[in-house]
C-alpha cells in the first residue's frame, strides 16, 4: 500500500509517479507532487518509482486569480 | 524631484500619521520587507494595494499583460488605464495610495528559466496567477531555488459561493494556499470573492513578515 492524499492505494509499489498520475487521470500540468515530504520536480515524474508505505501528496490548483 | 511636503505637511508627519492605526510594533518590520507578487490581476492588484497601504517597504510586481475592459469588474484598475501594462498602472495607483513604498514594476512572463532572477531577495513571495499550470510551475521551481522563502498562493475564488468556504491552509513548512480549492474561472470571476482570497493572501503575507508562521 501507498498513501495518496491520505487515502490508502493498493498495487502501486514499483510504478512511477507518472504512471500513478496517468492512472488517476490527474491534471498533471496543474499539480505539484510531494513524495514523503519532498517535492518531486516535474522532469522526475517518469523516473521516480514508488515503494511500499510511500506517502504521496498531490498539491492541485484551479484557475481564476489573474 | 522628491517633495519635502505632501498635502502641506512635512513628509515625516505624513508618514507617522498614515501608520497611526497600524498594529503596534508592526510598522518597522513591514517597512523593512520586500514582497514579490507574481501576477497583477484580481489577486495581485488587491494584494498589492493592501500591502502598500500598511507600508510594506518594497513591492515588486511582475506581469506581462495589459489592462483590459473585462478586468475592471474585479481588478484594481481604472477605465483610464485600459491598454496600459498592468504593472505600470498598478505602480501608479500604489504610489497615489502610499508614496513611501518603493515599487518595482516588471513586465515579464515568468518561466522556470527566469524564476531565480525575478524572485531574488524576497522576504515573502505571493503567487497571484490565474493559470493553474503557471501556479504549479512556480511552486515546482521555487521549491528548488528558494525553498526557505515563504510562499503564499491561492486556488479557487470564482463565482458567488459562500465567502466562508475560502480558507488559508499551511501545506508545507513554507507554503500557504488560500482559496476554496475547487471553483474555477469558467463560472465567472467577480470582485467580492476574488478580494476575499486576496485578503487571505495579504494577511498571511503580513503575518509572515511579522514572524507569525501559523495560519
């Protein structure tokens, strides 16, 4: 199990962050990914692999300010 | 030429009286602060006015856009300023409200390549973009180049939903995000709710300048 925004998600260990985001249909351009408290920069989404007990936080944004 | 008097009063008298109602012991710290605001639209123009009024000493405004008629239902510009670069118009307005603030107007599009240059020297950084991808890009990039500088952001302030759904959250040690988190610009954007989110941002920026890091 890993945790995504506090929810337990099964069968993710061994997958990349990019695979996790794609599977969740997450709006990739509009979010920042935190893995175990560290921000993972966008170019590393495809190369960073998830492990059991990892904590992923997706910091998502919507538009409208400017 | 720097005037020695304003409204017939000596400059130091004007300054002291303009700060008379500020919170006790805040004025010196505010005057020493440099806040850099990314975006000069509905959020940024309102944040900048709040911070200029209380006497934040140095403000840098960054935006590439010009004032349009459709901005005027929520952004702090005048009909006479339509067509001007937003940061030029906003600097003009801020200096009318408080001539003691140093305002840097930067006409630029913020990209990962210029973030390190544009945001150097900030006490606090305030994100005030409309585009969610630009928000994510700025957080991603700043977390790499200036991870210790407090960053105040906003997401979700559209429509006429309850004012009380807009809150400030502390997401990481140096990251604060204000807004309802869900309402997008597609449903329409209007001054009252945009100003609430801007007020959240401006108050958090002020708290951080004064050493208060809790929400």
